[in-house]
C-alpha cells in the first residue's frame, strides 16, 4: 500500500532535549521528556497537573518548575526557560535527510507538548519540510487519543489508513494504529547514538 502522508513525533524522534545538566541526571531527563505516565516518586499534589501539562502552557511551566525544584536544580525558573530554548534541542543526525526523503508526501509533526516548538524547526532550517504542526496544547488533546491523529490526517487531506506515524513511544505514538495508520518505532537515545534510524525508517515507507 502506498503511503500518502507521514506523521512524526517531536521529542525523542526528530529532536532530543540535550543539556549538560540533564545528561548527568538520567532520571530527571526521563521525567521531563516522558510522553506519557508520571515520574516515579512524584509529589502526589503534582500528579493531576503532570497529566495535564501538555494541554496548557501555564500548567506546563508550573509543574516542570516544581519538578526541577524538587530535583534541587538551582534557579528552576531560569533553567526551565533554557529547556524551551531552541538551542537546547538537537536534531538527530538524519532528521533533515529523512524529511527530505519524504518530500513528495505531506508531513505533520504531532506532539504532546506544552509550548510552541516551531522555533526549534526554524532554528535548524527545517520548517519548510513540515506542512502541519499538530500540538497537544493547541488542540486540547494528547496522544494516544486518536483525535489528535485524526486532526493531523484531516489537515493533510489523507485517510489515516494511508498514513504512517513515526515516534519513540509505542504507547503514545502507537495510538495512531487505532485509526488504521501504520506505525514505526524509533529509540529515543542520545543523538550521537542514533545516526541513521530515521532515514532507515523513511526508506521503508512506500510513497
């Protein structure tokens, strides 16, 4: 079957949050970038906000600053701002090549996120390779809810059964399969450890 559109996750798929202080604290990095679930041992009063963090920028900031404070990160507010800065997000080595390989089909980035990631793509000169950004905080729905994938496919003008979703979470991104989308899984390892997984996946997509 020919694929008529490609959907990509953002964090851990096309880009990775890479900051020196986080690289030395793997538990904190996983907590800040987990697509679903909550951090082990989280203060119970934060749990509800954590579940809703990708639906509201104000909640996203508040709960992340609290998590950073609890992790004893100095000046958590300023550190949070650093984490949202485009320079803190690095593309995987083959992100551009994979998107260029799929240039003949429309592409959407579908992300559980509480802030505008378009500046990250602009910073790295990749905006022109993405047709739609479907972001949870703008849409009011988070993966794996099928509604967010439906929205992406509608905006790209394709039947979900003719689309593929590429992401690093079988639970969150794999939710696209409920609509009949194909799904490809990649590993959210450091960018230096994953030089060509995205391009390999792109080459398996029949367009």
